[in-house]
C-alpha cells in the first residue's frame, strides 16, 4: 500500500486580543519552509452571522488551498461568534477585530508586512469599510466576492428589474393572470415593490439623486450610510482589487445595480484602475459546488501571487 501524500499545508491556532476580548484565529501556512512570499498573506474576513469554517466548509477549504499554493491565510471569529468572547456585532462594527487580527499575526510572524483582505457578502463590505476608515498601510490588496450593499429600496429595485419584469415578459404569467391562477395579492406585491424601488437609494447623507454630498468626513468616525463609505473605500484604495461576482445571486445583482444607479459616489468604480472583475455566470452566492469553489480558490491564489510580486501599496 502506498504511503499517504504529505499535506501541503499546516494549521495552527492564533490567539488574538481585541480590546481585552479573546478571539480565535486559524492560521493555515505552507507546509514547506520555502513559502511563495514570506512577507504577504491573506486575511479571510468571515461574513455573518457565521464562524471561521464558513458555509459548506468553504473558508476552511479556501484557507488550506491558499496555503498549499504558498500563500499563508488567517481566518478568525469576530467578537460574539464561534469561539470568540464578547457580544455579537454586525459587519459595520468589526474594524477593531480586523486590526487586532493583523496585529497578532504580525507579532507572531514578524516577516509579514502585507496582507490581502478577502471577504464574501457583508465581509467584503467590512473590508471596504476597514480600508476607508483605517487607511491601514499593511493592506496591499482586496478580494471582494458578491459585496453586500442591501437596502430595502435596492432589494426592491433588483427584484423588479431581475424578477418581476422577467415574469411580465413570460406568456405563461399572463395566461395565469387571465385564468385567475395569479391572484390580486401577487399584483399588489408587484406594485409594492415598484413603490419601494422608487425610494431613496440609501439612508445616509445622499442628495436627492442618490449622489454623495461634497463634504469632508472623519473616516474613523464616518456616520454616513455604509454604502457611501464602501464606495469611498473602493475609490480611494491604492492597491489592486479582485471582484468576483456570481451570476445566480441577487446580492451580486444588487451590487452591479448600485454601481450603475448609485449616483456620483459609485459612478465609474467598476472601471477604476487596478480592478479586475471575474464573473461566474452560473454560480450561487456561496460558490457551493466543488467546481465553483475551485475556481474561486484559483482566482484568489493567482491574485495573491500577483500582489506578492507587485511590491507594497501606496499608503
């Protein structure tokens, strides 16, 4: 019987202190001492509410795949999630958790100088909020998968544009309506979505057209709507960005709609220098098949290798 192949990664626990609250991180590193780039790694921010393993173990598998390709990866539980202490908090309130993880990692591995922040859904939003508010020079790149920009109005617009209008184009819908199989409740639902979709794009300091007002903000204490802060973070970030979008996902469709209809704050962001967009037309929100997961792993590893070869970002 042939011997089992030696693992290409090794996992270890990283203890993290966040303002006196203990957090738990899982650090996956290349098993070989000859890592691709000893001064660069990927911090995998977990979307919520969930812990560091992720749906269908996707974060565990991604972290280990990156390590096997030569890129160390740290994933952690926020305060209030998984094995971490403290009270649970939303994605808009995890700047301190991210900073604490980077501090602990660089103390444990002094050679680490640069990181790529990786996030799915509201973790991608958290990454953009972090670079906007903290301006952390250690962040050398961003991997953003299906970023979350949800408001009631944006969801309604997306549903109208990508679901209801498509149904109105289908002869089967009209046959059901005329035959009485589509009730008045469905019609009222459509009218309600149309009314919601005409609402203001965000609840922050947007102008009447949804564009951000031309005012100065203290980025560390920015109280504007989180989507406006995300847009500023993406526009001002100096490093490269990988944007991965699923075709079968309303969250990704909302993000694209926001980039198109979100006013001046969002205009042109998909064309910003250094942004690479990758579409997975059939993938769902969490890339739940082995093929979709493998594609995300390949894209992330290739992006991280590019960041490692490209030098430090402009602070």
